C-alpha cells in the first residue's frame, strides 16, 4: 500500500521555471540511486480541457522519459509522494489546470487506483477524478462513432473518483486538481 506524505519527499535536483519538468534521484532496493524525470505536458484530447499529463521515469538515451521502466524502489511511498507533490507545485502556479496520470496498463491502473483510494482522506486539498473512455453507439445501433481514419472514436468520461469501484473495473486515467 502506498502511503502519501507530502512532507517526506525527494528534493528535486532540477526544476524548470514553468514547473513542467523535474529531475530527482530515488534510492533503489540495492542501495543505488536512479535519476528520474517528471514531465508535465498538455493532454492532447480536446475533451480534456486544461488537463496536463504527468509522466515519470528514467531518461532514455534520446532524453525522452522511459515510463515503462521497471525497478524496485527502496521507498515507494516517498517516490509517489514526490511525484504527486511536483504535480501540486505545477498546479499552484496554474490553478485553472489539472494533472492527469495514465494507468497505461492494468498493473499501473491498479497501483494508481489503490494509491488514490488509500490516501483520499489525506489529500483533501485535491479533487480527484477517474476517467474512462467510451465509444458512442450510433442511433442505428449497428455502428459506432468513428474518427476520420475509420477507427472507433474514443471519448473521455470523467467522474468523481469512486473509492468503492470494483478493482476489475479500474479507471484508465486519474486526474487531480487543487480544491
């Protein structure tokens, strides 16, 4: 279980002026340090106005973030507390915006769901939203709404985070903003 404590975080080694990029080090179980980058970029979905996606992980050789990299952190509570705090620092400068975290696979979605669920009472300064995507069934009930390439057109369906939601029906995206 991840226990968020915004008073116990890793100090950033670097913070961009616009609070959209952070670099810090996390200690691994083998006592080595790994450099992690946190990037906050505007979410491209037109239905998610003012949402900025937060990605994190070690840097690839080309400077992009490897958000699929798997390592064992010595203090996962401190790791996620730091990442959440960096998003809050961005929101303090951009109060009209929200931060989104993508549960890109079932394991990550389950991790984020449990993190928010377990810490909801400690995060009372945040509004937390879960997002699912849906494809609209057309009135003829034979076809679905499609994009310009003929692929199903997925639209986000945000809802207030449901702490009682069944773990088999996880959100794919988690959004938080300041109250």
